[in-house]
């Protein structure tokens, strides 16, 4: 990790206002997510951040939903737009994978529309047997419906 960055899993360091702004205003998957829903997601997950070592400003965020024994879902990975290109995404995913490694999880999964190369550096691969994976979608919250529709349209337009 670059010397000017710090990785942390301390929930007290999370800048919840900033995280909510990033995800609800800038991400393609959580556009419009309301603050109460975001706070509930944070409270029910393991959370990670990358911070500027000098100022303490949060520059990146990721959360993991896990049973702590067999499975984890890496989600809401975000790097501040003004901080991209500094290795923050690499530091963030590296820190998350290192934090989960001692758990001996059988599988860590994620979904991405644009960062396949980043995750491949850490051993993530397309599903070996996608025909064995299913999802059940619930109705998105009214404020997330448009983001879900955009994400679906974007996924359908990719080769």
C-alpha cells in the first residue's frame, strides 16, 4: 500500500455522510439509496475504508456481507472520483481479501459492471458454472428503481 494511504476496518472511522453521498449520487448500482437503508446495510456488514494518511479523509469504501465461516459477498466498493488513479481500489480490495483470508471462507463473490481487471488481480474469476447461480429480485425501494433499471440495461448491452 502506498505510504500516503491507510486501510482500516474500524467502523468508528467510517464517514457515513460521504459513503451515502458516493453510493446514492455517484454509483450505478445504488443511485438514490436512502440514508436509512444505507445505514442499515453498514450496520449489518463488515466495513472497510481507505483513508488519506495525513488528513484522515476517507477516500474509498467497501462492505462485506458474510456468515464468517463459508461465504462472503463483497459489495458497495467505491473510490472517490477525485482520488482515483492513486491505487486506492487496489489497496482497498487487497485489505478486504487479507481481512477475510483468516476466516477460511469457501467462496467470496461480487458483482461488477466495470472493474473486472481490478478484481482479477485478487483471484476473482467469472463464475465457473453460471447455470448453477440464480437470484431472486425483490422490488427495489422506490428511490432505487431507476438505478436498477439502468444497471439492467447496461448489463444487457455488454457483449
